[in-house]
C-alpha cells in the first residue's frame, strides 16, 4: 500500500474523520461519487460523513476506505495518536479452508463419503455439528474437519429427494450453510464467504419454512454488518423480526428463539451505528423474550438468557461505554452461557473495555481468560488479535512480557 504524500503525514489533530477522508480523497484525485461507489455507498452518505452530519463508526467501512484511499494506517483517518496498521485487521486463514472451498465449488456434483440415510438423520448430523461449534474450545478445527462433507451430503440429500422430504433436506442445508458462514467469517476470502451466505438464503427459501426464512435474514444480516452495511443489515433483521412478532404467543420455541436472535442482531447493529436508544430497545425486547422460556437455548444462534447477557456487554463496547460494558460483564455468570465460543466473547469484550479505560492489567487478565476459554475464538477474530498486539506493544513493563507471550499464542504480530 502506497504511503501518503508528505503533505498528508501531519494532518491537524483538530480534523474530524470525515474531514480527513475528504482531504485524502481530493489529494488522491477521486470524486465523491467515485469513492462512494468503490466502497458500496451513496454519494449522499459520503457527503454526510465528510461534512460531519454523520459519524463514521464502522470498523469494516473504515478499513474499506483505507484500502481505496491507499492508506496503510487507520490513524491517518481517525486521528488517533497510536498507529493502527490496516494489515492487523486482515484475515487469518485456517488449515480447513482449502477443503471447504473445494467442497463448496463442487458440492452439487460430488458424492458424499457419508452413507446417506434419512433426511432426519442428516438434520441430526447438522445439529450435532452446530453443538460441536458451541461446545469445543477449538471449534474451527473440529467443525472444519467435518463441514466439507456435511455440505456435500446436504446437496446429495436434496438431489435424491422430492416433495416434502426435499423441503426438509433444504432446511438441513440452510442450517449447514449457516454454520459454514460462521466458520468462513474472518478465515476465507470474501467471495467464498458470500457464497455460503447466499446458499444459506437460497436453501431457506426452498425449505418453505417461514421460521427458516426469518433465520436467513439473521444469516444475511451477519454478512451485511460484517462488510460495513449496517443500515441494510438493521433494515433486514427488523423486517424479519416484524414477520414473527405476531406469532410469538402461540409459536414454537424455535420461532421465539429465532425472533430473539433477530432482536439481538438488531441491537448490536444499532449499537455499531451509535444508536443507543434503538440498541437498548431491541435488547430489552430480546431479554423479555428470553425470560418467557428461561431454560430454552436456540440450537445454532444460542439465543437464550446467557446469550442475552453476552450481547449486553457487546452493546456497551460498541457504544464506546466501557464502564457500562464492564458492569454488565461483572453481573454475568460465565457458566450461564452454554456456548464456549460466546463465553470467550464475553471475556474478550470485557478485555476490550478495560483496554479502552487504559487498564492494561485488567485487559490482559480478561484476554487471557478469553484465550483459556477458547483459543480459536480469539485467534481467528481480528479484534482479538488486534487487542493482543496492542497489549504487547503498550502494556506496562511489569506485564509486557506476559502480554507478548499471549499475543504470540494467538498469532498476533506485535
């Protein structure tokens, strides 16, 4: 990535992010419509960012702007005093990705090595793989070992069935590709990631199951939010939640769990946009839903009382209120969270909150607990590696060697 011209190196500390984007865009010779198009937004959106009418809070969008503007350090856009190399936010691939890529590109032609039984058996196998994702400390390694053939088996089941059984097979496929999306996030190229998203959506539509169709909004919403399209993600999951809201009183547990998961999705998405009132409104609705069935846990979104608590901490982090996030974390019993991956996220969010308060020892403590809970839930998440690298660089001398050792263990370049 090309360095900025010398006259852009020392931009005034008084400049806002939007003003920095405008200056760099103009020096790069890009018009506002061209830059907006290159990052997938409208010229009006960019005009509001540059003019201060809208705050730019989305990290994925900041990274996308940095790439297009050929900026190798996010601090040139944000004005932070600490360097934030764009490369630190890259993906860390997994050894299972080549097999997954091969299966996805050939799944409708290849025969599964798994002896195809009934669609009910296949659906049970998909659910068991989801259970592995949430109970294993090395979820990507264990799921990655079986996921390629699981997808192939789903395609084989669809091809060999018809009528209602075929719709059931599509339902199993939708859940399998939803899991593939979780695996592919942060580990694969965007093109492969979006194939998993689109196939999950397509299979949900073919299943003719309204609850699965609403779940597809959760899946697609993840992709939109992770790529910086938070407004579109919020609109989609809001519409899906509205579709289920009138059925809550007499609906199934999985319908209520899907509705709750959509509410939590909307809550975090609103928080990333800095919409505090909306974020907590959605969270309140999710919490009320969870209280009606306190023992229920959705089999793959993990919606339930424990997951509601985890999201309260995440909302605090995204709203940049670390004190509130830490209070939520201190009131959450880790054992109440059935998912190991989500439990690790609780500790990671607490670590990020402590770091925001410049409490490096507290941040290192929580980050170590996140790694102990699930090493892969930190190693393959960019924010986890970034925090580990920051601590290795900036922690006080008394704990720096410990921070550097932890950073090395999760593949974070200090």
